[in-house]
């Protein structure tokens, strides 16, 4: 197996690569060190998901025996414990570990589950029950800014999207679905709100990490809304126009700022939208399938060319 160690040494000797970077690259080539950061993140996320699944089973199997009030208090105490550890770390001005980040995420999810369960049992908000999602969005946003957590900010944005009424699985895009059309308008409204939030955050010199989270959520919600509009005959033209504008803006942003994900958003969502429209307007399923295949193939080619262009610009 060919090793790049000689090349790294030559670059270091020529002054084109710093000694520390060269040493790390050589160690990686030798297999002496390797990064498990992404693997740890995946394992921690899986652990949080498993715990939340366990909480759901606990609620389901022990509701009659424990009682709603006791269960609500137990969940609240568990969430408070997770938040308490993060608050203590913050007050000590210490850097929160990756494990601490996901423990805080667990606390936010437990809080959401607790508030949602309490509302379903006690009906504090009556017919205005959906407002608990907005309350959660505000609470999570305050916690995210106070504790500097992108993960909790993501939970806040998810709650906000739920309050706006963004719903509908991807497979419904191939069906003429009026509720999905309504969800499309809701998604666009939520995306617009997040864009305003992002601008306020930027003008107030907020952290770059939060700005990126807001941008990615807004982009995905905007594209989802456009796709939902494309699935309905009454709003198909509007949805297609919005989709094209969003795709152009996303690709342009990605190329200008070297943000590959936004290029992917623009091309992939654009291709999906065209496939949705083609599936609806062509009665012949074979013709629609052939056109969709051509659309996907063209999208792959365009994506590859843009990626090559960005890679060349970075070099």
C-alpha cells in the first residue's frame, strides 16, 4: 500500500506544510492515530434516541400504575437534572464535553415529552393545545442561547415548525393532497420566520454556529414548502417558481461561500421538485419515469461539475 509519508516530509522541508500538520498527517498515514469524533457523536445520538424510546415505553406500560401527575413530576426532575449539569458547567466557565452536549439534548427532549404529555392529560390550554409547541420553542431557544447549545436550538426550531403546522411524509408528494398543500404554505411561513430570526441574530453579532443552524433549517423548510405546493394542481405553478428561485439562491450561496451543502440542497431539492411535477402532469407512467430518470441523471452531472468546481477553487 502506497504511503504519502515521503511527500509530507518533502512539503515540510520545503516550508509548504507546518511541522505540526506534517507530524499529524504522517501519524495518520501510519495508522498511529485516528479520529473517532463522528463515531462518538453517532453513538451518543443513538443513546439519546434509545433513552427517549425507553421513556415512551415507560409512559405506555406504567401510566395506570404510576399516575399522570407522578409521571409528569418524574420526567420534569429528570430534565432538570440534565439541565442542572449543563448550568453548573456554564457557571464554572468550563467547556462542556460532547457527552455534556448530548446530555443537555436529552434534557430538552425530556422536557418536550413532559410538557406534551402533561398537556394531553390535563388539557391546560384547552382547544388552543397547539400553543404548547410555541411555548416549548421559546423555552428551548432561551436555553440554547443561555447555554450555547446548537442541539437545543435544533429542538427549538423543530417545535416552532410543529407549531406552524409543518407536516407530511415525503411519499405524499406524489399524491394530490390539499392538507399537504396547506403544510407547504405553513413551511414557507416558518422558513420566512427563521430567515428573520437569522438576520436579527446576525445583526446582533450572534455566534456563527447558531447562524448556520438557522440557515440550514430555513433552507430545508423552504424547499419542503415549495415541494408541497408542487404536489397540488392549484399551487403547482407557484410552487415550481418558488422552488426554482430557492434552488438558484441556494446554489449561488453555496458557490460564493464554499458551502457544499447548500449546493446539494439546490440541486437535489430542485430535481425532486421537477420529478414531482413530471409525475403529476404526465399521464403515461412510462414517459414520466423516463423523464424523471433523465432529470435525476442531469442533476447528478450538474452536482458533480459544481463539486469539481468548488474543489478546484479551494485548491
